C-alpha cells in the first residue's frame, strides 16, 4: 500500500542502517541511505517535496542524508510505501523494527456498549464530576476553618464527597473496561495499571473520609484538620492519576479514534462518523 498523496513528514530518526520516517497519516518506514537517495527524485509525486527541498526544514534532504555516511547496500525499506510499524514512542533508542500486527488498535475500540461507542468513550465524560466535587469539597473544608459558616460548609463538603464517590465508582468501572482493551505485555498497560491503582487509592481515602465524617464529626467548629489533610492527600493522588490518564489518551491513544477517522473532520466537505 502507498502513502496518502498528501502525506508530509512529521518525524525522522537517524538509525544505524538509515532513516526512520513517520508521515502525518500514521504510516512509518525505515529507509537505507541508498534507498532514500534513489527515492528523492520521486518525492514530489507523494506531496512531500517541500520537506526535502526546503533548506530550512529539519526534514530536508541534506539534513536527512548528510550524517549517514557510506551507503548501505542492504535496502531496509520499500519506497514510499506503507509499512506496519511500531507506535511512535519518545524513547529514540528503541529499534525501529516493523510490528507484525496492529495490536495497538485494540485499545481504540470499546470493550462493549457500556464503555461507549468508537471515539465516544464514557470514562472521560464521567471523571470531571468527582474531580470537581472533591476539589470543591476541599475548598469548603478550608473555608470552614477560615471564617466561613462552619456547619453549612461542613454539610456541603460532606455531600460533595458523597456525590464524588458515587460517580467515581461508575467512572472506575468504565475505565476498567477501557483498560481491558489495552494489549497485554505493553508499556501502555503497565502505565494504565498504575493510573488505575492511584485512582482506587484516592477513592478509598475519600470513602474513609466520608465515613469518618458520618460517624465521628458533627461539623461544629468546621471540618477537623485531620480530615482536611486526608482530603488533600487523596486529591494529590487524584491529580497525578488524572495527568496519567491524559497521557494514556493523548500520547498512547487509548480509546482515541485513529488518524484516518480524525482526518475526516478536517476535509472541506468530509463528514465525520456519527
């Protein structure tokens, strides 16, 4: 299969045996220096000539080829064709070897209808609710000790904790369904397990906080300092877990539609998926 006619180079990595090139349509290939030189005259056919002919571009022919040294007789690529390749990662020491399957695409598909549709996951729809509820609860906790009406703020904080816990349990269930789609033995799965562990730890702390307020504190004089500290620790864990969730989605592409689907939204008259 050939690269998309409008493909442009978005990343290039100098390897021992040539250059590993990534195009904006998601295709990748490893070219030997000799093959790359042979292919340069045909570059305009594939809409990427500006990259090679622009001296100021970091993907110019001079920048790509000059550091490679002698030509390698063994050709590592197949022209400007599509090759199934490893997902692009930040660890540039990882060998640029082709993948023999497309297991990473599994993480983009919903486990079942409870997890939402393709490109329409339920998990990110739910997670802002407990985050907002628990942040507001922490603010009310502090305000109850800083001159605000203590009992009123205590009651409001208590109910915000409860709302956050209920929605967080549902969000955790939907997130677990998404995690089941991530292929075993991958860095994305290990990363996702840490994300899940931090979230469950924070949820456990919030449940404990909620129960302690129910059986121990009347709210007179505001929220006890110990419970405020407990909420702050739980929210700190939640913030770290939330950041990791963003990486899972926006860097590793878990439950994110592939680029061929995303491209539909940028055409002049293309229609996206319903």
